[in-house]
C-alpha cells in the first residue's frame, strides 16, 4: 500500500527543487523586517505625589471596570499622565469607518449603532477616575450624516455637567469635511482644547492615511475650528518615521502654525503589527529637540516633541503651558518630551548633545529659508 508523504507548500520553497533554500512567506518576511527599537526608547516611573495619584487612578479604573485608551493602547506615558490627572477616553465605538495603514483600531464600513448611554457612562468614568483633564478622542463615523458630531457634543456636555471642574479636550475626526457639523459641534461647547491630527506630512497622505483623509482637509478643519472658536486652543500632532524628511516636518509645522494651531506634539510611529505600515526610520533624540526649537521659533505656544510622545501626552500640562505656564519639558525629568530647554535630559548623552546643536542649527536655517 502506498503511503502519501507530506508535501511542502510550493509557495514556501525556492524554485531550486530538492534541497533548495526555504522561501519565507509574506508574513514571515514582514515580521523579519520589523525594526528593533533603538536604545533611547525608555521611560521612567513617577515618584512622590505623582506616583500616589497614578496608584489612586489605576485602582479606580480597575475597581469600577473602566476603559481608557491609555491602558488599551498600552501607552508608554500612562504613569506620567495618570500621575498628573490626565486620561484619554475613546468614544463612538470600537471600530472605525476608515482604514489608515498606521492605526490599530479595527475597520468596518457600517459600525454598530451609537450607544445612547455613552455620554452618561463617560461622565461617570471621568468622575470615578478623579481626573483633572480629560481627552476625549473619537473614531471616524463616515456612516453618520454629521460624522458623529451630535454624539460627541452630548458626551462632552455630560462630562461637563457632572464635573464642571474637569478640563476637556476633544481629539476630533475631520468629520469628512462637514463644516456645518463642525459649527454645530463647537457652538458654546465647554472645551479648553480642540485637537485634530494631521498624522503625517502632506506628501505621505496616500501612503499613511485612508483615501478619504488628507493634510489639506485636516488643515481646513483646524483653520475653521479656530475661526469658529477663537477662545479655544487648537492642537495637532505629527508622526515621524513613516517616510518623511526632516525638512518636510518643518514645513508641515509651518503650515499648521499658519492655520492657527497653537499646541503641537511630535512623536515616533511604532508599527502595531506586521500587517501595518513599516517603520521607515528612528530619528534620534537630538532631532526631536531640534524640532521642538523650530516649533517654538514659529510661535507655537506649547510643544511636546520626543520619540515616546503621543498626541495626548501631558495634555493638561500642555494646555497650561499654552496659557503661559511652565513648559512641560521642564516640569520634571520623568516625561518623554525632549527640548533644548532641558538639555540635561537623560536621553541626550554627550554625543547627542553635539548632534543636538548641529540639528538645531540646520533646522533653524531651513526654517528661515521656508
């Protein structure tokens, strides 16, 4: 009786036949090409009162079964932000109608209906956590006529009604360019900060973002938000490491500043999985410090720039800086932001100090030419 021998997958063996070298599958190849994190990717734990505040917040979250982006996204700054009374919540569902190549949030053309109880649940979560500044971020809801604006408004109003002392920041979608919906959302809304992220430099829109998004559309949302609510601080964020050049980052910041953006964060893109957009590079800490200086020279009122900085990083403190308070980069030494204002930062060793001066001089010259 013949015995059937196991067969190798033809797609995983080279054309050389018997004895040929094994050929990696697409998944194995993508996984093998993922870049290792450089040595400067580290953070420190808070101490003293900040550590006590973090412990209290974490206990409240777990005791009451609350959900935050901070934990679910495994943010590296969770100790730093929770220790200073800031937390981030995502509303309008767990899936997005868009499929940006950098984002770990799931995509679905027609997501489940909005939860009518979410405003009350969000208000309860913010209250139980005892936060002083809440960032409310959203998924894109292109399936809704107003992009979700009415729901976002109800959520923010519910938190404010229950805890009027909490500073509120909305990290909004582009509402698919619906400026009427934006006007309805922002009219008399009890916010301190309106944020919307451009994510990447204009040239990389088609590589990084969903086809329905664009730098220009995002820029117009930010511009209109400032026109509608000149009393609000307007904020945006740029990821690096997705194929941009240093010069393009400076130019993107200039465009944001001209649109009325006053708060900016810059951080390193990290690939959520092998299926997502690959990391192009890891700019060194000195480069982030040089971008910080370039942003300040352009007139941004508050800046956070560093490999581990995320769009909601130290959000409450960043607002305080924009209002004339101490820069977040000099508040203490546990944060992720890097700046020429704090050159003794542990992430900037002697070699990086020299690179910092070189990068600052180059970017400053580029800024002047732009």
